C-alpha cells in the first residue's frame, strides 16, 4: 500500500503513472526512509482525528462514545503497528495511480489484516468499523501529502530522486516546485473525490478537507502542539469568514483572557487555511517587532514569488514601510492574502524604533483583499488604523452557549480516557456530574481543564474528590504551589530561586546556565525542573535542552504580589543575579 501512496505522490509530479514511477515507489518503500516514516505516523494520527470527528456526528456516539474513544486511543497507541501493515500492503501489477478499484482492493486488504492481527476491530462498534473502512485510507493519503510538503528537506529530496529516476529534468528544480505542489494538490483532490459515496456525512467531511497550503516551517511544531487536542470554535471561524465576506479588507481581532484558547484557535485556523502566520512566543524570546517583519515579509516573498532577495536587508525590518509595499504587490497579484498574528500583548514594544507606531508596525491602511487575524488579551496597545476592524470578545455573554458547548465536549472527550474514567468510577461520579463540576470550575478556561485533567490522568489527585478540585486557574496554581511544598516552613528557597530565575529569563535557558544563575549544583536544578515539567516548555537548544515557562498565566501567578510575599523572594535581586552572571560570562569577574 505504501507503494501506491508513493505512486500517487509521484504521478502528480511527472504527470502519469509509469513503470519508472512504480520502480521508484518500490525502491523508496524498501528504504525505511525516516522522513517518510515520520510523515506516515503523523498522517495516521490526523486520520484518526477525522474518524473521531465523523463518529461524533452520528446517533450512536452518545451511546457508545466510551468504547469508540477507547478503540481510537488503542489505534493511536498502535500507530507504528498499523503503519507496518500499511507499508507491507503493496498491490502487485498496477502501474496507475490509486484508481477507485485499486483503492477498494487496498482497503479490503488492510481491513483483512486488521481483522487477523488487531483485535480492536472485532470488538469495535459497527459505526467505527464503517468510519475506519471509508475514511482511514483517503485521509492517510491526504495528510501524508500535507506532511511531506511541510518538511522542505524531505520534499526536495523526494522530488530530486524521483525526477532523476524517471529521466525528467532536474535542473532549475526550485522554479518548478510551485507547479509540482499544485499538481500534487489536484491529484489528491481527485483521489479524495473518488473516495466519496459512503454517506452524506463523509461527503461533507471530505469537502471540508480541501488541502491548505503548508504552515510556516518556523511554527510547524508549535502549531502541531497547540492543535493536538483542539475542539470546536466553529462560531469564531464563522465570524472570521463573515467579516471577510462583508469587508473588502481589515483587521479581525480576537480578545480573551489568558488560557481561554486564543493561541490554539489561531493555530487551528492556520492549519485549516494555510494562511501566513506569526506567533509571538514569550517563552522562546519571539517578541521583537523586527523578528515579526523579517518572518512575514519572507513568507510573502517566498509564497507569492516576489522579486526580492532573502534574507531581508536589515533596513527593511526597521519599520512597516517594506511590509506595506509587499502587501500592495501581493494584493495586486493575487487579490487576497490572510495573515494570522498571535499574542500582540506579548510583543516587546521597546524593540520598536518609532515612538507612537502601531504594535509590530501593523499598517494603518490596507490594500483591498488584505486581512489580518489577530489575537490579544483585553489590554490597550498602540493600534490606530483606518482600515475596517472588528474586535471579537471571546468571553462576551453572547458567546456563552458556544463556549460552554466546546468546554463540555473537551471534558467528555478527556473523560473517556481510561485513567480519568477509573478516577470517576472510584468516586461513583457520573459523566454528567463530572462535566458539570469541571465546566463550572473552569470558568471557561481551557488551560485549567488541561492542567486538572492531566493531573487526574497522572494520579496526582488520588486523594481528592470532585468537591475538592480547585476552582479556577488561579486557585489551581495556588493549590499546586502548596502541593509542591512551596509554602512550607522553612521555605524551600532553592526551589523558589530556580523557578523565579527561570520566569525572568526572556529566552529558553539550559539547565547548566540556570544553575550558574542560581549558583546551585546542576543536578539539583535538574531535579527542580523535572518536578515542574508540566509548566515548562522544553526545546532543543544548541545540543542541549532549553527550558522556559509554558504559559504566561503561570508567570502572572508567580508575579502576583501575594505569591511573591509568601515566597519571600526579591524580584530585583533575581534580575540582578541574571545580569551579574551574564556580565561575568562576557567580561569575567571584576577585580577590586
């Protein structure tokens, strides 16, 4: 089956299925290429997500959702096993792409293998078997193609190798990649169209899955992380589309408190539409206006093939003039461009050279067809424009029912996991009561739900019941702070110093550097980092691991006056320790 999937990929590039194409696909299928394996595994996860979405819309869901979710979780965990069956599923003889007849034969063979080797299928509800049979293969192909496109190195390697195998011209390949990607989209569109016919719901789902352009490479992993458990928010996406249909250009601004899900919402929008995007991420030090201009201008130049060289000249990132020029050119060339920008409130305004300029130098006027989708906290920022704008208050009472529905869907999904359902059963808690209490306690905050449900799954709440769960995100932080012994007497000053030092760094730092700041043993620092891992973002950093605070709401809690007083720390002393350490790294210790 992997051979056929690769043939679909190749046939869209060279224009037809040939014996050379099949030979190339067979060779690639035997190579155990890690790029292909990674793309397949991610496509497998995404395909299961679409199957789950389908199942949520059928009448059997209310009655059998626990079983359905449990089976899908098993499938997700057994991803490599399932894909081993896919990779072993070559159909002999056919030199064409995945024609409907061949596709049905492949699906039959996969279902037969699963019936023999994977007992979940024999025990699964009929609706799930039907959904898997009808959706898994086309969605696997669909998302495999997207994943390959999003990895520039793998994509380029495959194309070069394929064209060399089939005798095609490899020279000037960079200029041909745009056409290749377009033909690839058209080929997958045709394949998806051939997969229709199970019922109306499948038709609607496949129609909704029109392949978007790939997400910006710099933010691909961040978008995957933020959308991993995304659910709902259709009412916001509808409002964005309504704005674009009624306005010829403009700014659509989503406002909400920390933890309500602004970043996840925007990440999902970028994933669905493939629009240009920039995410301000305080924990990674991405808060500078010039970084925003360099990224967005480069995306415009590359995607729309504008006649400018990269990297961007530093003068073009000093203000918004060059960005406005590019937007005008793109609007004239394409008629429409969307740019999503997250977390305006996290922008470091001191990095802007022009006093009084808009945050990130966002243009005051926009050409027709240019739309920005922005997110921010409900804070005042320098932003004065003449272009049309709409502020969408996600917490407005008018959206209460939609927000509640999304919150409850999220809770029910997580409640179906084995450890959470066992926690409920041990306390004789019904799903209805569990959903009602967590909905009330969350105060509409998805970050609260993530933390509390994660703690239940990890067994951290073994001694708590439904009535003693924390109420609200701040109470959650306070309770966790106490549970970790941060208010014990005597105060755990080493832990406090390390956490506060980490919260004051503007970029990810390694354990060793943090140990230098704190003047502590790196092993002791690593122990503290491990204890607080759920609140930290961990990323590769120059051959090591870099640590930063995961969410700004936790920083807000740390800097709350009451928390600071109870912790007995001095924020100026913390900042001075960082400055002193960096000074010593640059210039050595001062001599007396």
